[in-house]
């Protein structure tokens, strides 16, 4: 479920729609939580689908840590990618604002955290754009993403959390709020395919990202 202070807006013909803040959303806010109305499909179920359904899932779903495609029921399925995303997934079933999000700003996450099944060329215009986003980006950037999440995790208890009733793993989150070392790594949600990288494609190192 997407944060209630958001709405769907048309961006442009190339990008299509995106999710935008209708109020200021402070860092540490849970901006999306997986809920019981989101649909989940196993690889076997998808293989049995007609191509038209698979195309819809390719465009609108993400892959969870079990390798299942998750199709969100609300406008969270229109989250766009940015290499400088303001929301990130942690080792839980939620996304968190890693910095303050202004009213009117687009909410973005990093598709590199979402178990891509194919790479794609990125033109997000961020100075930190990785140019090509790969299915195995988690193997290079998980530490960087974890550090960003850990930097705001303690704010969870200090800011309004309208999605809290839908958040799973509440006990584990409470543990991590008491003991910051217990914040779960985003690697918990990694479901790699056997992936053969294209050696000619440009790659950005984690060191360059952190600079
Ligand atoms: Zn980019």
C-alpha cells in the first residue's frame, strides 16, 4: 500500500505516470508496505499465463525475495526508478523515505533492489546515474543501499507512520529500533537468477556511487 499523501500524475509520453507527494513526507517515513491485497505469482504460474498477462507483469510487478512477482493493487505499481532514489527497500516488506520528500516531488525507488530479470538502460538524469541497471546490482550496491536505510531507520519511531497497520515484521522492526545493529540487510530480499553479465556494458562501482 502506498503512503496516503501521494497521488498518480502523468509525467510525459516517455515515462508515463509516476507517484508524487501531495504533502511533505519526512525521512524515515514508510512510503510503501506490502499488504494482503497485493497479488503474488510464482514462476510456474507466470509460465502458464498467456503472453498478454506476462507483459503486464513485466511492466508493473517486482520480484520478491522468494522469486515471486508481486503486483501491487494501488498506484504504488507506478513507482519509477531513479539512480538517486528518495525511497529504498530494506530487508523487510516495505520501502522507506531515505531523505525528506517535498510536496510535489516524485517518489522513486531503485529497480536494482527489485530483482530485475533483464537489464535496462537508464536515463534518470541523476548525476549518479548508473546508465545501465542490472539484475545483479544488489551484489555491488547492497552495502551502499543498507547504509542509506540505516541512516534514517531510527526515524521510523519519530515520524508519523500511516502505513504502520499494514507493516509486516513489526517485531523485527522494533528489535532494530532498540538495537540498530539488527537492522536487516536488503540482501534478505535478493532473489538472483543465473545471470550472465554483458561485459561490454558500462558499470559503475560502489566506490564511485558513494563519492
Ligand atoms: Zn539512472
